C-alpha cells in the first residue's frame, strides 16, 4: 500500500468554465483541481471525475478521485479539504474529502446521478438568479408538465433527447427513476435522477417540458418522441446555466464519509 | 395635469454598484435607471428612490418614482416595464411600473421596509451562493440568536447599531416590528422589518446576532448594547453582499398596482 486514494465531493459555479473536463485552454474545472493538487503534492496527481458536465453547467455534488504516494501525504487527513480550497479559485470548492479503498473509481462505480434544473418563471428576470436559472417569461401549465414528466420515468431509448455529436450512438437506453417538477413562487425546479445520462439529455428533457408547459406539445407527445428515436421530433435544449449536477450515488458501503 | 407620475419596483444585483444613490462615477444604480429613462423620454427625468442602499447591497423590492411630461409619454403604459428593461443592464430589472397620484413620493410616503440577510453556515462556502450570502463557517446556536433577535423588536434608540458617519446623530430612535432568524439546511435567513433604518443598522444587527450565535455575547447582552447608546459596545457589521432590500411598504390605497 504505497498509495492513498481519496474521493472528493466538489461544488462549482460553472459560469467561467468549459465544463468539468480538462481543456487545452485550461478552462476545465478539472484543470483547476489538478493545479491545486499539484501545489500540495509533488507527484501532481491527475483527477478522475464522475461526470463530464457541459460548458456553463454547475455542480453541488460532483465527485472525483485521485491518488497520492503515501510518503508525500504529510498533513493530517482532516486538513485536506482546507488545503485544497486554499489553492482553488472561489468558484470551485471541495466540500469533502474521504479516504477511499484502492479499488474505488469515481467514474465507473457510480450507481446513479441526480440533476436539478432551475427556471425563473416570471415576466421579468430576478437579477440575483440570472447566473443559475433559465428565465422563462411565459405562463407555464404545471399540471401538463408533471403529466409529461411522468412519461420520462422508467427504461427508455433516449436517442430523441441527446445532442448529436457526429458519432453513431449505439446504446441510448437509460433508466430514469425520478423526473419531478416543483414550483415555489416564480422558481420551478426540475429533479431528474437516473442510472446514467446521455450528452445533453437533461437539457433536452427540461427544454421539452417547458415547451409542453406553454402548450407547444400535449403531454402525451413525450411517449411518441421517445418511440421515434429521432432528435428532431423532441423539443429544445434548455440552456446550460440552469443545470446543476446535484448528487452522484455510489453503493452505500464503499467509501467512508469522513477522512 | 401636464405630468404623469410612475412608481417603479426595482430589483438589482448590487455587486457591481456603489449603492442606489447617484455617484459621480456613474456607478450608482440610480444612474443606470436614469440613463435608461433618458433613452425613452426627451426630458430625461430624474428618479427618486425610497432608500439609499450601501455599496454591494442587493434589492428585490426597491421603489422609486419619476415624472414625465404627458406629451412625451407615447407608448401604451403596459409597455413601460419592457421598454425600461430593454435599456438597462442585466443586473438591474424593473419588476413593475404603476401610475401614481401627483402627490406620491417614493421616499417620504414609505410606512416601512423589510430587509433580508442571508448567511451560508457550513464549513465550506457554496460557490453558487457566494455573491449573495455571507459565509460563516463556525457552528451557530440558533436558539441563542432567536432569543437575542427578540430583544431588537420594539421601539429603541439604535445608536449602538449604526456606523458613525462623522455627523452627530440627533434622532436614533427607530421601531422594529420583526427580527426573525430562519434556518433551512446551511442557509440562515434574517428577516428585519421596521418603519425606518439608520445607516448600516441591519448589518450591525446581523453581525451582532452572528457573534451571539458563536458565543461571543450572551443573548441578553443586546438589551445592554441598546441601552449604552455607543457603537463600540455592539458587535461587528455583517458584510454588504448578504443584504437584500426585500420590500418597501406604503399605505395600501395610495398606488394602483398595475399601470
């Protein structure tokens, strides 16, 4: 056992970044976390994140793992969070760091993820919410949106709800366990949970639900959209800045909660 | 009746501004609203706001009035909000505009104001809240803070809770009708309502309550602080970026709610 492995839980305001993944420009969140670790550990460990998030998407529960040589880890483990945060910009924060077993992999061991999406549904945008909620000024039919949301739950081919990245998509079958729409005043929150997600799938689901909310499609059309397996029959993509990777799930026993 | 008077309700993210009031630098929120009106009306009307807010303080319910010549008001009144917002930066939004009687004055007719202050009480700051909540990492005793908050309610001399602006303060007696502390997860919200407020008074109250929350003063010390009428005996000022001017109250019958 010459290496120590840690699981990190990370929050970030994605406004200034090209998504999680490392970029040549250095504007991936991963680049910032790796730069912080390089200041703490001579081996400059790489970080493996659980999810690639799109440019502009936020996170409150991103997870990642990294390994350091046991000999270079000289601080009390409980200081690790403070030490990394001291080296990070303010828009990225490590919320927790837990020792993980050697076999833990933040990306491959996930059992599910929860995303939340926020819409500000009022004729005028709230300026304090403008960096993290999508402004939808038109009145929305919540009952229709909830009826439509229920059609997404379960095991479906989600080909119609993913952006084409030019490559042929072989397996687009995913299982959603939750797709809820909540309203508090002008704030509408979408909670979407599932085993795994395709590229831009959450944003396609939310965009379609909003269009159903102002009457562009009837709620039952979602069944048809899923069945057609064609991106062109579904609704729009909601913009990135309303989306938050809220939580990443792992088997319960795998990682101790505190370092 | 050659003039039309309007009451505006305005929301702004105060991060980029030197407060509401017009500045030589042009970085007052009022400067931005007046610049927008100048693009719509040849007379370039001045705006009278209900409150001066400090640099960095936000608002969701600032109020103001302005007058235009009847002959220069050529749009349907219901378009006024859209027209002004089209001329404002994204961090300032007019939420509503209502025709007001000639005798209405947004500053002198107020019957009260409500401020809210947000604290993020967790060891690590939430990066999505960093522009509008004060990060307090230490554990807080909510019961002590609530006991202390109750001592602020009522009619008191608040001299100990206002920043000295160099001038002698003649009348520092104010009446608070609410001073509440609410908690939801890591978010602590202070709701402070009263007829009128002294300079930095809300921030002095919140800073003192937070210090009571981590045990620097016992809750009953608030009575002593008020009685001493000396700024040096009260607690710290909470930073500006957690404070929001939430609502300004007027006599109910004075202004029609829609233009």
